C-alpha cells in the first residue's frame, strides 16, 4: 500500500497587524494600514489595505490569504479631537477690592498656555495668574490634539489708590484753650465719593497748654485704602500777650507765603498797637528806627521778596517777623 503525503495545505487564517499613523491625540485624520508577513487580500473596503479616519470610530476589515482563509480585523480610532478645549476661569475675589486677584484656569482635559513659561497642565492641575491692578488679559489655550481657544479674563475692580485729604483752607486753625470738643471734621474733606470716614488723631495736641501742635487726619475709603496728612493747629492761651497772625498763619511757623497782600491780625493786645514794616530782609532794630508805620493791618505786596515786620503794644510786648512773599 502506497501512502501519499500532501503538502501546501493552509487552513490557518492570516495574521494581520494594524498600524496607526498616530496614536496620540490629534485634530488631523488618522490613517490605519494593515500589515502582514504573507500575501493578503482585502475583501471589503474596495480591496484597499488602509482606511482614513476623519472622525473617531471603528472599521472591520475582512482579510483573506491566498489559500482563501479569512479573518476579521477591527481597527479602532479614538484619538481624534477637533473640539476646542473648554476652560473654566475662577476668580479669587469678584467684588471691589484693594487686594490682588488670582484667576485660576482649569479644564476637564490636559492643556497648555501658549507663550507662558508653564509645563503641560494636567486634568487635576490648574494654571493661575495674579492681577495686581485692574486690566484684562487674553490666554491662548491649546489641548493635546492641537486645538486652540482664547480665554478672556477681566478684572476691573482692583482699587489700591487711597483718596486724598483736602484741607478746607491753608490757614492754621486757632483753637481756644481747653476746647477738647473742637469740631475737626469741618477742616477736611476727601476727593472721592467712596469715602467711608475721616479720623483725626489729636493725641499729640495738648488742649490745656497754648502752643503749636500737629493733628493727623486719616481718610478711609469703603475697601480699606487710607491716606494720612498732618495739619498744624494752634491752641490759643488767653493769657499770652500779643498774639500775631499773618495771612492766617503763625509767622513763627510759616515764613514763605504766596499772595498780593500781607494781612496782619493781632489778639490779646494791651490797649493799643503799632505795626512797622520795611520791604527787605532787615533787622528788628532797623525796622524800629526806619520802618514805615502801617495804617491799618494790610501791606500791599508790590513784588516778590522779603518783608520785615515789627508789632508792639502799649505794654511794649513786641513781635518781630521776616516773611518772604511770592506774588
């Protein structure tokens, strides 16, 4: 009996692998190509061993080898993303403030901030930017597939500027001895409609002793910004003889003034007074010997310069001043 051995019979389906043009996230088409170490024939897909995916999906290739064995190969594409990333912006403060405001950008997908020195922001991480003053800022965001979006952030409610204190006039207020209830509120205002209050610190003012002192005015706006300014005040002692004020100021405190007149006011004068003056920086003796007797209490300032003034009353209480006037 003769045995005939048959060879070349192939009943095994072909081994086929799937090659993707990219397996990372992309917003471009993905090309799927079939590969095998033997000759194969694609039964469907117009006999083409590749397929172009423009959207995520899957496709079943029917593949046959030359012996007629068939297999089905499924190609799955799920890395195409053509949607712009959705970014959520949250602000640390959303109302008027004098503090910095931090905006936090988050997303349900990984993203990058283009042009910023940051690494990739993962899903559970965030990107922050600090506003130190009111302005707007645009962020260009890109996801892993290359899709971009622009996120506009605006903070227009940061106010770090304190209001200014405006004194009612430039004159030094004269306060009666012992007048601890003096209404300082009449002496100052502010240049803002958002002022909350003006506080006056008089701890350095001794209302029971005549003299020159400093009061500190502090203005606060409605979000806590504040600014302080000092004011010279004078406590008048009724027992002090011959008090002189020039243009509303204690001339011992202020010697440089602006104006076209020198107005001399006197208090606590014993019976009568005389005022002598010279245009120029002269000594007390020179004014006493050669000064012009003032008729009234106003000296007209004809030109900028020094004016020497001598005041005395019947008890020979004397006051001498040099005032520089600028027209």
